[in-house]
C-alpha cells in the first residue's frame, strides 16, 4: 500500500492500529466509522507552493488559482482513499475512505460550533509518523512545512504500525508567525495543549476560541486586528473577547452572507460524490450546495509557514504588504492600501456596509 500511495503522489505514508491509537481523543477512534476497524493508513499530499505567494500578495486571479489547487487536492486525496479502500475490499477486508472535510460528529450537542470531525486525519498522521504538529496545530514535514493535504483509510486489515517522527524531525522552530497571520488571533501565544495517543504525547498551541477561526477561515471576516492587512475576505468583524461574542458575530455574519452580492472572483465547484447539501452552522435547517458556498479566503496558519525561517518571514512580509480587500455594491473585489481601503469602505452605501461587520 505504501508504494501504491507514493506512486499516487504521496510524500509520506504511515500506519496506525487500535493499539497505537489507544487512549487517544475521540477523533482517533477508528471504530467510529468502521466497527470492524483494526488499522488506519495515513498519507500526505503537497500543495502547489508556486500558487501560494501570489495568493498572499493578492495578485489578480491568485485567490481562485490557490483555492482550486486546494480543493482539487482535497478531492484527489478522497479519490485516492477510495481506490485504496477498493483494493482492500478485493482482498476481503472492510475499508472506509476518510473524507478530509465536511464530515462531522453531529450527535454531539455543540457540534455546529466545535465542528468535530468523524476521524481526525491529524491524529492518525501524527501517531503514524506522517508528520509532526507545528505551533498552530497544523501537521507538517521538514522541507514542506504544513503545506499539505492529508488522506486516510480505515480498514479491518491488521497492518504493521509505524512510529511517530522524533522531535528532531520537526519543521517548527516555534517562531509563532502562525499566531500573527490569523486576523483575529485564534492561537494562544504561550499556552499549549497536550494530545496523548498510544503512549506518546504531542503538543501544539491552545486555540483561544474556535469562533475566531470560524469567522476568518469561514470567509466572513478578513481585516487583521492591526488594520494593516486583510485576508481575501472583505469582512471587518471585531475580535470577539468571549465565546458568546464569537457566537453572536457568527450568527450575524452568516445571516449577512446570503445578502452579499456574488463576488466577481467567485467560482463554483462540483464535489462529485460527497454530500450535495451541507448544514450551515447556526442557521437552523438552512442548507446550501457546497460548491455554491465555500470560498477560500485564508488558511494563513497553514501556508505562510514553509518550515524555513527565512522563507516563512518572507511570506509574512508579503502578507503584511498585500493590502486590504473591499467588496463594492456590484460584487467587485478590490485590493487597496489600508488607509485607502478604509476610506473606500466607509464611503459605501450604509445598507451595504453593514453586511461586513
């Protein structure tokens, strides 16, 4: 299986078992998706770095180009996992291909806020030696940083497990640029959390509040708290100080979302065999097609870090000088220097302007 996955473009492959995942968080429970599960196969695919810096600089068409690369890689990982699952079934094993997004444990009371995955690809991968956590909690490798897409297959086959990577192989030097590139500062600068899986302990930064991440990576807000740069989102929500404030902002943001004009750089996607409808958190029974809802505007904590201090600092510099996004009443997206962007935003029609904060 390892050679098959490497031949499909994987740069690292790992294996975990019930024993090596023992004692892990709920997201590492492979029996959740396959009661007969004995093992899991994890692997990593690389994002196209040539598309990252134009995206950070906010060059024309760069948002769509990077978004397409990311979404195509997501679907590639899922397609590869389905291929592996089929190969295992032909050998009379049960197998479940894990989707890398959009699948949540909906039986949990707070699932719409926490968005707990059915299986955490990061937990399988870190325990199986596919990569290590950086400060942000993104999983990465030397030479790549966290510029990766993960995939996994859960199976009834009893496979030989692989060990976690030693800390000497970490790509992260704890520069904590990942803290600075989150517009609403999701990650704590000092406090860590511990994840214990199969006798090993892994650490990464504590998330102050997932609501901050939902607002920024969900595309609702993009202006950095310094006001000096933004993501590709034109939203200008204030940094929430409490979970309640984050929840209130999310409810307002998602209601506003459906009133916004369609962006002039918007493209829809065909998600093929995954769920055609996705329940949007906090809006009751509201459902939308995935391809008509998702617009990738951030991901900075994953793509600014290249696992090399010099390159990472250059990416941060490019982002800081990239300007701020404003969306005009006709849907046009413009990128302007921060002071000019504020003047342009303040000059918008008040009814249009209130949709962004």
